[in-house]
C-alpha cells in the first residue's frame, strides 16, 4: 500500500492464571525509491495497560520509556518542536482503544514495531474472554496469531472464533487443550487472506476472540509465588438468591424515537427472564416522576403480564428529573426492607438508565451524589447505564462507584436493546451477598479489594496481596458470604511448594506474573477509588497509582510512554497515553469550556462519526474524524455583522444561523480583528417557532406571541413543540419538535475589557435526529467524511510540514498544525494536531464560504 509492504505480523499471547501478556510484532519495508511514512496501528482492549513499545529501524532499536505524564509531555513536545510527530493512544470502539505510531523510513529500509500490553482476563457467563482486534489493512505474507494458556487448575473448555472467519478459514484455526495447557494458532496463507481469487483486499478485518474456563473441584484457588499471592473465588452449584430490583428509567424528551423503543424492547425481554421469587418495580422520570406501583411487586405471572402492558405504554415527556427518579426508587427499596416485605436473604439492586443530564429538581450533580449515598447507606449496589454521548458519564460513574456498583455506557447503535439486556444478564443471577475474604492482617500488606456486595453466577472474585515477610510461603484464608439458604463459610490453606509443583512448565510463565497481576489489580482499583475521591484523598491515591505505574512500567491515565528518535532520524517522537472514559474521543463534554476564553464551540455528536467543531478568533473550525484518528481544521474569515448559515434541515424544518460580532474597535469592518458569534437564531418553520439568543437575553416568538428572558433568570419552560431550560448565567438547553437538542453557552468576559465582548457557544445533542438532507456550514459535516494524506514534505514553516489531501475527489494542499481544543482541559485548552485546509476551507466545504452568508438571522 503506497509503496509500504507489511511482510510480517505476529500476535503472540501468553496467559498464565488469567493474566495475559500480548506481544504484537509488525515488520514493514519501504519498496519505494523515496522515503515514506510507515504507520503501525493496533487496537487493544480498554482494560489493558501497555507495558512496552519499541521501533527497530535499519537494525537500530529505539525503546519506549514510561514517565509521569507531564514529564513525558514535555519531552514529547520538545521533540515535536523540531520535526514530525507520531502516535497517540485514542479510543476506537466499545471495547478497544487504538495505539498509532508513524515513522519516516528511507527507500528500501525496514522497520520493526513491537508493542506489549498486559491485562487480567475477567470471567463473565462462566468463561474468560481474550479479545484480539485483527486489522492488518493489507495482505501479509507471514501473519500469525499464537495463544498459549496455562492454568494450574486445569482447562475444561477452549474455543476460538473470529468475525472474519469464513468456512474456508475454519480449518486454519488450530485448537488443542489438555489438562493445564491450551494452545490456539491461526496462520492463514496469502491466498487464504484474500477476499476473492487474485484480490489484493484482505479478509482479516474484525475480532478474534478466545474463550475458556477452568476446572473447579473446590470453591476457590490460591497461588503463592515469590512473596505474592492471588486468590480466585468462584463457587459453583449454589442456589440463586431471590432479587429485588428497581429499574429507574429516563423518559425525558431526548429519549424519544429509537432510544425509548429499544428501552421498551430490552425491558420486555428482561421481564421474560425475571424469576417467580423475585420482586421488582419501574420508576420513570421526565419532568415528573411516575411509578408503576407504590411498592415492590412479586413476579407472579399475573403481575408480569401487567408489567408488560405498562412497559409497552412507556413514552417520553419533559425534562430530566434524575434526582427525583433516583430518590423514589431508593425510597421504595428501603421501605420494602424496613417493612420486611422482601425475604431477608435476597439481593437488592437498582439499575438506572439515562441519556441526558439532570435539569429538573436538584440538578447539581455533587448534591445528587451526596443525597443518593446517604439514602442507600451501602445497603445495595447502584448500576448506572449512560445511553449515548450526551450524558455526564463521569457523574454516573462516581455515583455508582460510591454505592458499590459500576457505570456502563450503552452505545446508541442498532443493538442498544441487546446491550441493555446483556448488562442485566450479568447481574441477574446473584448467588451470594456480603462476601468477605479474610487474610491474616499481620502477615499481609498491599491487599486488594476483599469485600464484595454480591457474587454473581458465572463471574469470579479475584484478590491479590503481598506478604509482609517475603520469605513466608504459606497462607490461610477464611471466606464468608450470605447464601440463599444459609451462610457460606470455609477455610483454605496453601503453600508455595504446591504452587511450584503446578508450575513446572516454565515456558508458559512470563516473569513474576503474580506480582504483576497484583500490581495490575491494585492500580485498576486505586483508579476506581480516585474517580470518586476529592481533596487530599485524591492526591494520595494519585501518588500511589503513579508510583506503581512507574515501578511496573504500566501506561495508565497518570503516565505516558515516549519514544524519541535521535536527531539524524528527523526528531520524530511518539507518545502513548492511556485513555479514560472522561476524555475518550467518543465522549464530548463541550459544556465545560472556559467561560472567559474567546472561543465559540460547536460540537455535534452523531453515532458515527463524532465530530467536534471549535471556533476561536477569526473562526477556525476543528473537525475530528474518528475513523482516521485525525482532525481537519479551517478558518472562516468574514466581517462583523455577517450572518452564517450553520445548520439547515428541510425535513424537520430546523435552522440555526449565527451573526458575527467583533472586538470593540473603532473600525468595526476591519478584516484583521477577531470575530465570534454574538447572536444565534434557532427556528422550526413547521412549528412557527423562533428563538433569538444574545449575550443579554433570550427571546421566544411563537406565531405572534413573544416571550423574553435574561441570562439572570432560572427558567424551565414547556409548551407545545418547545422545551427550554435556562441555567442562570451559564447555559440554556433548547429542543424543538422532538428533534435535535441545542445547548447554548454564555461566555462572559470582564465588562471593562478594552477589546473583548461577551459571546455565545453552541453544541448539539441528538444530532442524528436531523435528516440526511441537513446542510449548512456545520450541518454538512453531520455526514461521514473520508480523506487520504499523501506526500508529506517540508513546508514554508519548518515546524509545519505540508501534504496532499485527497478528499471529495479533489487534491488539496494542507499544512500540519495545532489548534486549541477545550474538551480535555477547560481552563487552558489542549493543543491538538490537525490538517489545516487553506482559503476558508476551499475544497473541503461544499461550494465557497460566501455561499453560507445569509441576509438575516431568520
């Protein structure tokens, strides 16, 4: 491809006692007669930590070094300032994040990339799963996946499957297992990789999944190696606990359409799976809170039939009174326990689903978390499901972790109902509650989490720790938990010699694997605690995670890995950063933008792609293109007073236009001055609605009727076809006719500033509710775009190379540059790289930029 041949790619995985080390090695050669840029793209599980990366060019190896994030950033930026850049870890899907690095190599030269990552495999539905993303993007002469598994308990089943495995490729997957060892090999020939005879396109594009389970003659397994231990607990053949489950469901207007249909579909399937000794109820929240019943109801056939009728009738209305819905659910569950209406030995669970942010009742998320934690008092877990990208996922995650649960993102795709049902299946079979694993306090240090509210069928509890005395080689553990009929209690003893006997097959073991497993689990759990912590506690947790990450060379959210080439190799640098949910490229929190900064932000969240526009100064736009893990930017240079058509949808009748204002200068028409939006007009012609927003007031015109508010008001307004919420001096939320929702942010500057004025920011939620005919300066980018970058070469600025961009069947000269993005750092912004399209986006936007100037706001 483009003169670059990947002639070898090998994925070598070793799994020892559920802990996996994966080494991906890719070898490429430049067959061209000029230097070329070679890319190494790998998607790895979000739960994994990168532990090593190196590049070998013409026999010289350049290793990666893991450092504290700020120190790594400084080194990276120093290298970047001298030349080209390579590589970041970014989100790329539900389960994966992408590591990308690129390097220029000379004609006829070779490069070898080697990436290592480690993860603890989780057990779900009775099996451990290892997920490998396969996407070489071209035919590879020597392609191989090799997986070796060693489990001292013995392996009971082993399977491998691939989404790209055709009938012809079935026999290429070789699988064997016997006693403690398992092995899987996949090594297709060039012809077997082809999509058809003589094709150059590769079949290898998808997911390769390995699943297995181990023998369980006892409820648990304890292993001791070199002063560290790991304890696996997964009892079998236990009677299931009855459960008491409250579903708290968001029915606000933004859930209308496919979201509420999929929610109904999932709830109906869940009702089919509820057992007759379970209790349940539904709480719905829009602007108001509605309950199906005033108390928990037993799952009799009659009650289940009535519940199905109720679920089929669920529809959307109003705003998002999340606080009211949550507190009502907790109140009903608490009352059921206090009145002893439910069995003493039963597991209680709250599952909440929301797609938006609280804006009715108590809307401050810190206050909601405080009230919820106080009301639950640790009695049962709270699971928060965030539907789509408009939710404050950080808030949902903190609230769940504070209440012994977890948060999960539900992606707005065609299988959303299956995602909801799949999560329910994970927590629908509680076998034990209040599980405590006790270890001798004076013998153990660095113990990971050893107290669990529930143990679910098909899962596994994992606890690890280290001995205070490294020479100690035996351990006694007491385990207790509440079962359906009685208290489960037993004691386990193990010594290092027993573990050593099980591990005589040394070729299956990589280093001090139990010590690394302990470090991995400790870091993972400390990061969870840090999510909900504040103040001094957060600082202490940060220091602890950082210390462990550096010691064990894990790329975590607090560390980065830098690969820097010496000066005679063009000063290229790569940096690997672990993504976190809050800064995931699919998670846009544009409302957090610094209010005093001079930037207009327009963010449009669509299922694919996710596109974020940032406008600053003479409006420059950044378009993030996730499929490319890259961005395009361009400027619009027009004068104050001009009105730009931003969004125009003839199907829904919605239009958004923006009027430019400039600095407080005598010559208001000066092209050199900064411009930004001072007035926005949002209209729906079919509803005869017009909303005008300035930095002073908000005016609503409904036919001949006019209503006005100021930014000093706190307002919640609902009338036919219109929902409007003003959060005093901050923002307003607006939706019309069940279509897209808009959030307009007020950016205030110092009133006596000699130049700058207050201005407005806009971003869009539920943009997929606009039609495919949507256009406008921004609306045209609701549709997927694709581009190719060729011929990177030095530009007029030595720090900013030029290139040729192929887009819309056109060749554009573009320049690599940096622009401020305020998503990740609301205070200072983050410089992100993008390809700059010159001349007001000529060739990128449809037509020319002056086509988007309209005569008035409406």
